[in-house]
C-alpha cells in the first residue's frame, strides 16, 4: 500500500512533492479503496507520511475548482497548517481546445506553485486527481519564468509489457471503471517502433494534444519534446518484479470483486452510473469471475 512512499524515500535528498486533489472528487465524497477514507482525509494522511519520513512537501494543488464547499474547507485547513495551496480552475475544453488551454485564460490562470527542489514528484489522492494537468500547468508557468522543465510519468498501471487482458491490467480497468478508463494497445508505439505496448485510453487520446502543448510551451531543447508515443512518457519496470504470476493473477481477481461490490453500493447511493456496473460485468465475464469468487 505504501510502494510510492518507498520510491520517494529512495530519492529523499533530491525530490520535492506536489500533492493533487480534485475539487470535484471532494464534492462527490470519493473514497480511497485501499485505506477506506475520503480524499480529504487521504490528503492529510499523505502530508503526515511525507512529514514523518522527512520528505519535502512543496504544496497542495486543488484541481478543477469551481467553489465547491468541500474544497474550500480543505483549503482553509491546509492554510492553517501553513501548507502552500495552489488553486487551479476548471478549463473548459481541456485538453482539446489548445488555443484556450495554452493561453493566459487557460494555464495562465493557474496559481503557480514555486518549488525548491529540481526533481518534483506530482502525487495524487487517486485517479482523476489532476496530476497531468498540474504538470502541464506548472511547465507552462515555469517556462514563462525562464525555467526549462520537462515531464515524465511514473505510473504503476496499466503494465505496458503484460498482455492486454492480463488480470493485473483488467484490475486497473476495474479500479478506474467509474472514470471510463480502459486498456488498449498503444497505436503510437506500434507506429514508431513496430512493438506492442499496453496503455490506456486517456493517455492515447491526449498524446497528440500533449505533443502540440509541449511544442507550444517548450521553446528550448527538452526531452519531453522527443516522445514518440504515450508509452515513451512512462517509467515502469513492474513486470520484472513479478515472481509468482499465479498468486498475482488471483489477487487481481479479488481486487476486481472488491470493485464490483463497491460500485454496486455507490450505484445504490447514486454516486456512480449504471454504465460502470455494465463495464464491471464485462470485466468479470472476461475472467470468468462470479460474485462468490
């Protein structure tokens, strides 16, 4: 459960952390499946963990903010704790409307979060917390300030060199079913290298937009401008640490069952849509899982 924290500890001297949370998810009362707490409590837990291990918290970013009272409450509490907070408004048409996104009325409206460390890890309360847009907004504002920052992603799932329908990758799909995520073969990677790699829809859909954003934001030589596929952007060696695939596959199926019951409860409470349950049923059928698994 704390693998990301262990990774950060190995980079302790070099790294600073920006923590992201979505105002929309705070308002929805989103719960972290691994800890069973809301995203507001998860934020305080992450801050406490960083502090206890001597890691540098550069600040907290509240994404997609449109006056949500839950977000305002979190902002007040963070400021009382003397933690820097940056508010990022909802950008209508993000990321497709490039003219707006890469302008004073898009990323230019973001509250810039000044950082001290040269290596910044953008961490989030969960999927959809706004990590990518935070990175892009920071890069835009740093470029305006004469800095030359780039972007790469350390993302655990999906695992690019496991099969598309592997239980691990389908467990990822289950964990993000309410966001509409699904795994697919990266078409950009095949085109560039002639090799199959697994990625997910949001990265594949946004990649051409990202390329254009990098081309507009970055005026100097930068490694981010050389990416040829969404998979290129990622750093993931997870499969090399898998030594018992049978146990891993079994655990993945239990994870899928967990989300099946969780989404059913959220649907009963009006917190998720029926399409999420339909998607989950398809995943369970794919792996021949039933409710009594």
